[in-house]
C-alpha cells in the first residue's frame, strides 16, 4: 500500500506540471545597452486558446495588444506585429526562460510571476535632495496650442532676482530631466547652473510626464511655441531678470533655440549643445553611417542603407503631394526588399505589413519637417551671443560638419558674438566616451562631463554679469 501511495503522488505531480496555468502576470526586465526596461505580459484564457496584452511601466505604456499568443508543450510565444516585437520562451518551474527580439536584435529575458525590481545603476553625478537652492514645481500655458506644460524652476535662493535659462530637450518624448538610459542630463545641468547663480526652467515635453498635448503630431516648429510660452511665463516671475533670459538646447533643442531666438527680442543668449548646423536629412545619413560603422556593420550594408535612405529623403524634400510621396516610397521599399533586403523583414510579418510600418514612421509630421529643415537661414537671423559645443566623438550630430556650419551661418548673418568648442573624447550626451557609439551611453557612469559643465557655465556667467 505504501508503494501505491508514492506512485499516486508522483502521477499527481506530473499532471499538475503539464496542466500548469499560464494565465496572469509575467514580469521581466529587458537589459539593453546598459539600461533596464521592465516588461509585463498579461495572459488570459479564451475559448480559442490564449490572449495577452503587454505593459511597459518605465515608458508609461499599458495594455499594448499582443497580436499572437501561443502556449504548447511548455513553449510560449508572444508577438506584437506593429512593434516588430517577439518573445519566445520555455516554461520551467514557474519561470519562463526565453529571448526577446525586436527589429532583428535578440536579447535574453526571463519572465517570472514575481514583480522584478530593476538593479540600481551608478549615477554619481545625480544630485540628491535636499538641494542647496530653491526648487519649485510649476505649470504654464501654451495658449496658442491650448496645452499645459509642467516643469521645475530652480533658483539660487527663494528671494532675489536672477538670470534664468530654459532647457530644451532633444528628439523624442522627454521628461524635464531629459531622462535617458538611466541618466538625467538636464537634472545634472540644472543643478550645476543653479549652484553657480543661474536659475533654470526645465519642463516635460508636451504629451509627456505631467504636460498635456499631443507629442506624436508635433514638429520642431510646434515645440518652438512651447519655448516661447516658457519665456512668457518667466517674464511673469519677479525673481527672473527679464533682460537675462537664455536658451540652452540639446540636439533637436539646439535646432529649436535659434528658431525662437531669431524672432524674439526676449532671448539674451543661446547655448547649442550638439545642435544641428546642416539639414536633418544630411544629419540622419551621417548618423546612420557613423553608428553602423562603429557597430561593426559591413561597408556593403552601410552603402546599401545609405543609398536607400538618401533616395527616400530626396523624395521627401522634392515632394509636394503626400499621396504621391507615399506611393513612391512604397514602390522603392518593395523593390529594395525584393532585390536584396528581404532579411530585414521580422519573422511573422508580411512584406506589406513591414512596408506600411516603415512608411508610417518615415512620413510622420516630425520626421518630414526634420528632413526638410535647413537651420542655416534661421541661424543667419540670430543676433544674440551664441555658444555652440560638440563632443569630438559625437556620432549623432557630428562636430566637424555641424559646428562649422553653425559658425558660418551666424557669421554670414553678421553675428560677431559666436563661440564654438569641440570637446575631446566626449559623445553626443557629453559623456567621456571610448567610441561615441550610442551603445555605450547606458554603460558609462558619467552623466555630463565636468569639463563641459564648467565651460558652459563660465560662458553663461560672462553673458549675464
């Protein structure tokens, strides 16, 4: 009888494993280029099998539909077709051991029933509260676009009158700290400037964080109206020296700052941190080539991608019909895929789906504006003092082409108050870097080079004293 009891227990154990319920939450942390991104798959049972949604808590995205969910013989698969995303894993002891893939890149990622905490990254420059200066959460209105922008105003002291700069973030939806890969460059910059007697206003981009509005339909010209609203707000504050308001723009922010300064008498000076001096199309082509080469891509593949992108950008610049442009790009992409780029299509996605997704990304309002926009004519109209700085190893806005173009345009317009600096060994984020490859951003502990911080601060202090 004893032997029979043991056998029954064994059989019951086997049945419970093979019939294990996979419904509920499955938590994982995706580790890419030194950053960590929490992902959650929510699985439900249906009459036809299983369905799921995906959450990305760190990106504020919840309930993303999973287009394919399957579970068979302990193997589980999730696919989100419009994001080119796939997860494949095997259920083992209440954990799923698997891989996450997106856009041809594959990363290990395991899923667990337990909520997973991210490993705290070392960011030694990030200031800790309480700050040795006055900090206030603020909200101001862009009445032209009927949106509300939320941010933080820091001042050396609560009482007094101070010069103030507005920080303008780079491309993509950014919060007031310009948070990226565990770094908060605008928090570090604002902290340093405020400790040196310069007030700072930084804010969440429209549609991001606590700001309202729609980010996805906005262009750089729209973001310029947000900056104008920030200036109008500062002019209402008794602590702000109205004749000493400056703009500090990083990357795309360095494109927007001259747009505002060229038409506003309220801007006393501007600082361009890796700001563009050439057209967006030219920048994207250079960026793709440099990053691909630094990542080990073959010269043959670099040339193919360059030629395809250049043709697409030329079509965008020449086009005066969105409908015709869409058809031209569709024909071009289909031809490229059929000739020698079919391996670019992710598993589980048809060529038509892939081409439609690419066209949607290429033809969004921001991208079209950026590709077409030439900053030179705008820079020629800027008459206030300008500091333009770049890192020597910047692969996103290369210093050689952009710093010289910025200086030439300003001088052509008659501006004699121009300073340009190229910092050795710094990347696009102004971190001390080995190669400048964006893959390094998250692995570097330094958020903003102290040398660059001092140079920018010293220059600003000269403008306001």
